[in-house]
């Protein structure tokens, strides 16, 4: 659920709680509205915390050294295996 869905839940919950005068058998619309508003607020806080974590700027990785075998000079003096270089 995105930020828009959370705001819609808050608005519908506020309308059910404060702007309606309906009586339904077995359903307390004020309580349903309060539950919608609480779920919407939890969604907004969760969305904003995830969005804040996602926007962390990471510098691009530096390119590593590429080992080009054609650039190596092979010596035949016994030190070509890397020891004593």
C-alpha cells in the first residue's frame, strides 16, 4: 500500500467517525473509522521510514585494477613467479 492508499484510509476513517450519522445493526461505524485512521497512520509512518532509508546516497564504486596479461613482461631469471619482484 502506498502513501495515497494510507491517506485514503485516514480520510475514509475520519468521514466514518466524524461525518456520518448512520446506525448499522452489529457494526459500530465510529470504531471502524478509528481503526481505519490508525491503520492509515501506521502505513504513513512505515512508508516514510522505508522511503527515508531508500534515499540514502551511496557513492559509485571505484573501478578496480584490471589485470591485463598482455602487459606483463615475463623474465626468465627465476623471479617471474612473483617472488623477489
